[in-house]
């Protein structure tokens, strides 16, 4: 394991000075109504940036000639706010410019009204992640000084500023002191787009400060490299024009107009997500040898709603690098997501994809990571199916074995679907007591973490029975099934929590049960090769949990993902069913047995552990 991207000074500044000032200001924001809060955020941050600029340039009397005018924003700040501005600006002046840009962006988004921030999916990227993503691009031999680069969601210049520095370094290596030529290259090759006009100004100002020495040396002002607008709508004329599309695209669902849905139809299935649309856009923007380098939630790797996106990507691109970030919170302020750094490279020859995998583990905070290289893995990207990617070396060895003969639930004679009842659409039919036409209502809380089933309804709004009306037969389940919780946290010991509804329960409630929507339902097609109990034990095993984590990148445990879960040969499981069924007190032995089923060919060898 090797350690990269140490930024201890930034850690000190953020956790001891900057965060303290930010939290003090947050304490007064509830007194400001939501309409005024955006004005406050813009005015406050504008003053911070303006003062920081003066401090950073150390009072250069000619600086105004090389800087863009700030937006005209009129919100009267009180003296306390002005004092905080002074403290924050002085703090920022002690940081590298790229880090200062991140902190300014973080400050701005923190102060914005939550509704506005969520609508735009605004989250700024910590410098260590930016540096790592740039390092990943470097590893592909990318030519920084001769390539056209765009960040289509560039608030804060989180990527543009470090890239400008990288271009400067590479250009001056070959062309010492040719600052005019360098500036021409930067103006021609580097650009960004930002939908929020104020965030666009922050981006431009950070770029101006990043390149101030170049502009001052040659006596030229940096033109505006940031377009203001929705990148999804305004870049049609720039398709096939770039060598690299890089950035942290916005997250979140979005409702599209008919025109926009048609425009991005090839990558859409069901509801649209902003980062999926920005990935589609990146493919359109790149030329025939392009690279896409994004910060993305890992839900796109396996989720059903992203199957069209995966198929669209795989038609032209290979996933060549992915870094999983082994921590959901604390990476992006106010975001609870599993995040990855992904690099796609155009593949005109449609060669098989081999992806280089690493894990980034934050140490104490988001400004320092350990990098653990997992190595390369032959990824099957075809058909829009889930991309099953190992998270560690053990995963990799297991997947290389299990995907050679990739059995799934269907090979066992089982199908999986989602519980039919969306309870809040039928509130008046939820009942506390049994009665005529009332069937047991099975909630996710009925499935315990140890794999047992308990009929209960203890949580808020939960009731034990559901009164079925005419034409609601579709809600009733009358045959044996395995239930799997649909939502589990990454931090849980097991992502798959499964239990069988016992036959004894159906013998009591012969008319059937109603299963709520937060459960997956696994039923037999009439030809199941193993019992429900053995199937549930297999699903609850550590080895299957390990494999499921290679598919699922969100808290959801979807029926779609379960249907693609790699399982061992069902014939081998059937041969061992008697032993598994009779080993109630031998959980460790059963765990070993399931692992052997994935790794061993000979059942007799497997039985040696019994």
C-alpha cells in the first residue's frame, strides 16, 4: 500500500480555521429567508474572493488590468459577516490556489439554499481527488500541451486550475520562457461550462489567479474561458471537438422535456440522472481518440436505470481505470454516496476491456489517501449488463473463478421481483387487526439480520394487515418465497439480508400475504434445484455478500442486481443440500463450504471440510 497526495497544511487550515468560521456563519443563516440566502451566499463569497485576491497578489497595483469584474450583487452584510470575511480570506491566502478554489466553492455551496443546491446537484471536488484523477490520465500518456480539454460543470475551477498548471509545466519544459505561446495554447485548448453564473465567475477568477504570473509577464489579460449555461443544451456545435472531458458532473434525478429526452434517448432507461446525461454528453464532445475522466457515484455500474448508459458507453469506450473511494461520508460535504474516479478511453476497435482498479482510503479526512492497487481485471462491458468489478484482490481472484461459469438465480429455477405494495398509495387499506379480506402485510422489518423471519409491524406507519379489495389479486403472494431487504447500508456486515417465509406461516394464512415494496421476492418457477432454505442460506453467506458488493454501488439491493449475482454451480449445491440443511449449528462450516463451492471443482474435496 502506498500513500499519495499528502496535504497536511490544508488539513490544518480546513479543520482548525476555515471550518470554524464556516460553522459560525451557518449558525446565522436560518435567520435569513431562502430567497435572500442565495444573495447572501453570493455577496459573502464575492467579498471573500475579492479580499483573497488582494492578499494573494500582495497588493499588485496592476492586478485589476488582468482580472474579470465580479458580478453586481446587492446584499448588505453586517459587521460580523465582514469580520468573518477578513478571517476566511486570510486563511485562504495561506493555501495553494487550487486548494483555495475548492474551499471557496465549498463555502459557496454550503451557504446556498438546499433546494437550489440539490436542483443543480452542486458538490465541489477535494483537491486530492482532482490530483489523483489527473495522475490517472497521466498514466495513459496523455499529451497535455497539445490536447483540447473541457470541464462541462466547472464550478470553482477544481479541475481547470490544476490542469492549467499541468499544461504550463509541460509546455515550458519544451518551450522555456515562451509565455505568449503558453497563453495561446491555454486559450485555445482549455475551457469550461457552468450553469450558475456566480460559480462561473469563481471559476474564471481562480483561473486568472492561477495564471496571473503568465498574463502579467506578457501583459495580456486572460479572456473568459468559462461559458455560462447548461452544458447539456449549449454545446451541440462542439461535438467531436475534444481530447479530454473531465470533471465532477452534478448528481441527482432530473425531469427532462420531450426534446431533451429524445436528444439523450440512447443512454436513458426510466428516470434520468444528471451524471448519466453528462457522461452521454462527454461521449458526444470527444473526438475519435478521446478520454473521459469523471468523479461518479458507483450506482451506474450495476443499477437497472443505467443499463442503457452502460450499453451506450460500451459501444465506443472502454473503462480503463477506476478508483473506488472506501468511505461514503466526509468526501463531499453533505453527500452520502459511494464514489469512484473513472477513466474511459475511446475504443474504435472494440477490443476487450481490461480495467486497472485501485482503492482510495481516506486517512482521517478527505485531504489524504492511501492508494491500494488491486491490479487489472478483464471486464465484460457488453449488452448493458451490470459491470461486476472487484473491489480488492480477494474479490478479483473469486470473480475470475466464478464468472468462468456464471450461474445466476434463473439457473437455480428462481425468479426475483419487487414487492408489489407501495404502502403510501393504499393507506386506508392498512389495518392493525385481522379481519375479513385482511391478509398479513410483510414489511422489511420482518426480515432479521440473522436470516430469520418474524411477523411484526413495529415501525412508524406500519400495520400488520392489509385489506384486499376487488381487482387487487396482483398484490397477493400465495406460494413459498424468499424475501430480501431492498435497502441496506454499505457499512452493514451483510448487504444481502434474506429470509424464507416458513410453510407454517402459509398454513395459518392460507389466503396468502401482501409483500411491501421495500422487499425483493424470490419465487420458484416450479423447477427449483435447491430448497428455499438452502437458497436463502447461500444468499446470506459472506462469500455471496462479497460478490454482491462488486455489483452494487448504492444502498439499494435491487431485484435487477440480484438477478445477475454470480452463484456456484447449482448441481454442486444440490449434491450438498442435505449436509447444508442439517448443519444448523455449523455456520462457520457452511460458510467455508459455500466458499469452496465457488473455488473447487470436486464435491468430494469440498466435503472434506465437513
